[in-house]
C-alpha cells in the first residue's frame, strides 16, 4: 500500500507502523512519571507525522487485517515511554471504534498540554455542541399557523355556526 499523505500537511514526515519496533526487554516508564504535571496515568498527544499501518481485529466472520491511517494532528493518548526512546500510544484509529495500541518512534507523536482529558480520554467535540441551526422547520411553522387559524375560527361564534352547518350537510348528504 503506498503512503497516504494529507493535503493539509504535505511536508509532514511519513512512518510505516512496525509492530516489532524495539525490544521487549527495554525499560518502560509510565507517562505520569515522565509528566507529573498531567496528574493522570496518560498524557494527551497528537500525531505529527503521516502514519500508515494495519491491525488484526476479530469479527464474527473471523480475524481480519484492517488498514488504518493517522494524519498529523490526529489526537491520541501517550501511555508511556521505553528506554530506547519509543512511545506507547493509543487512539481510536479504525472508524473511531477500534483502538490501536502501539509502540512508535518519538518523532511520530508529541504531547499536547492544551488538551482536556477526562475519564481516560479526551473530551469529545460532541460535549461542546455548536449553536443550533435556523430553528423550526417550515413544516412545523405551517402546522402551528393552521392550528392558530383553526382556533381563531372556532372562537368566533358566526364562523363556528357556519362550519357546523357545512360539516352537518356533508355528513348527511346522500352518497
């Protein structure tokens, strides 16, 4: 698969994910020990490179290999650091549902001290909804206007009597 580059970041470096990066014997340090100011076990981060990779997922039809791509600016969580300089990163990479948890070179991600984290993840943009659009639809406005006109007709005694006469004739007319 050829590298995917973002039109918003044409000069960003490219990295192809290597699931065998580093040695399992490298010393691991949790992110909260490296960033004590974060006061939580993980630190907000963002990708600063275009990253392609693939991961194995289990589905009801068996195991599948699913490709993924992270563009520069993609939010992630930094969970820790290995002694070789690589970073433990996690983010919802596949359709926002499947989380990828991997080991990346340090130049691929950067910490994001401005991000707000809650309950093991970022505060989603859905928690800060944009202002509502134009308001009521034309159909609802027409329905309200018809109801107001109907109530006004029923409030006037002459109109109510005339409406009763017309409806009575319609119900008693031969078919």
